[in-house]
C-alpha cells in the first residue's frame, strides 16, 4: 500500500473549518484514500473515503487532487469534540487483504 | 446494529505469562483483524481472519496467534509476554472494506 505523509499536528479555532492535508504521491490506481480519526484511548472511527472524485458526508468532505497525489480532509465547522488524531490511509481494495496501514497521523487540536 | 465489543478493557500481566483477548464482531461482518498500538504510535496490523482462517499477517512473531469462531467472533493470544507487548490492542471487524473498530484492550506487562 502507498505510504502517506501528514503533518504531525495542527490546530483550529472552534467553529472554523479544519483542513487536514495528506500526501500520497505513490498511490496506485487501485488504492482508495480513507480517513479515520482516533479520540484519546478509543478505537479509530471511520470518517470518509474516496477514489478520484470529491466526497462529502455528514462528518466531512474529502478533496482529492486530479493527479491523486494528495488530498485534504475538511471538517467544515470544527468543535471541541473533533480534537483527535486523524489518519490518512491508502487502501488497496484490489487486494484480498484489506490491511489498514496507519502512520502517526495528525493531532488536531480544536481550541475554544 | 451492534458494534465491536472487546474484553477485557484493561489487564495487567507479568512477563512470560500468556494472555487471551476477545472480540465480538459487528453484526454481519465476516472478517476480523487485530492491531497493536503502542503509546504515541499508530495502530500496527497483526493479522486478519476470514472464514476462521488467518489470511494475512503483519510483522509479528508466531507467539501472537488467533482464532475466529463460526459466529465471526475472535481471540488474540499472546504467549511468553514481553515488556514491549504493553500496548492497546484493537480489533476491527469488516465487510467489503467497511471497518469498525472496538475500543480496545489496554495490556500492561510488568
């Protein structure tokens, strides 16, 4: 699976949009971009995923560049409860083994 | 729908002992995978079970073993515990690349 690169930490004011970048320059055609987050001492929580097109759900939006070498997760109105470690993962859904490769992620801190 | 349940939530073991961790899959999910998360690190893939057989393994020694049962629940067994095995152990059940994680078991080896 392609490796992803994320900033170690970011912060954001409550109510503002949080934009979390991810680089995945070696991503292959079979690999989807998944985002998970992990609130302290809990299990990772699925946020969103996409292949080529931008995606939006009730939690977030995912913007993938046309060359698919990078993406941005957008939390449109961050709240204190969005403080967590966010993981960007490239997942090969063409493989029978759906292993999620977690890097160190980005620690997002939302401040009042 | 039920989520993924792991037990116990915390336990303390002595170096050299053996431990069994348990995981109940989310309803309808037929695949279970286990992850180890050391403090300050992202989760690391241990292995995955599908139809009661291991079908993928990460870089973990054979003293890490597992089982999956007909109801898709699973166990992770670790023999000859070492201090470095202290970590949060996460179970994830999945169906067609939809993964749901449990809250994990915090294992401390002393």
